[in-house]
C-alpha cells in the first residue's frame, strides 16, 4: 500500500511538473514580453498571475483531480500559497540583482551576443527566480491546498 502511495505521489509530481512547465512558459513569455513596457517587477507580477490562472485550472482538472474540492477555502489557500511564492520570487529577483549582481554578471558573460538581446540580465534573474520557486510551489500545493482527503478526515470539514 505504501508503494502505491509513493508511485501515486511520483505520478502526481510528474503531472505537477508538466503543468508547472506550462505555467513557467506562460509566466516567462508574458513577463519577457512586458518587461520593457512595465518594468521587471510588474512584468513578473502580470506573468505570474497568468501562470497562476493556468496552474489552478490544470491542477484542479488533472494533477490533483482526486484531492480537489473546488470550494472557496481551496481557492483561497491556492491564492495564499501562490501569493507567498510570488512574493518570494520578487524577493529573489531583487536579491539576485542587488546583492549577487547576477544581471551584470550575465550581461558581462554574454557581451553583445544574440542571446543577451533575447535574455538580458533582468530576464536571466526572472528565469532563475522562477526555477527556484517551482519546488516551493509544489510543496505548498501538495501539503496545504490539495492535501489528500484521507489526511484531513476529521479535521477538515470543507467540501
């Protein structure tokens, strides 16, 4: 039985990773396209909101289908986890730029290459921040938002 739960969790993580890959693409594409128009933090925020909507839809209909409740409590928890991860992502961008100066390092590393025109220093920091936040997002969703119904029996009457 334990083996079955482990394999279910692995399949669930793979599904989450695939949904996450689409969220990451949505977040990065929207963010990269908007960065020059609205600045790095607003672009990251708008991209993250677009990824958040994509995430909730796919995670409730596919990844956490058995665990989902689709009630107000679940949606609020989902938003809370994602707002926390979003805030961490913005903090990481600031840290990567202002403390570690990865944006300058990246720009210096690539010089005038075609890649720097596509992914400048700020976009590189956005990418690194997004990659680091994926695991936090999975843990928050798995353990807090879409926790196994058996886990919460007797303690969670929602849904």
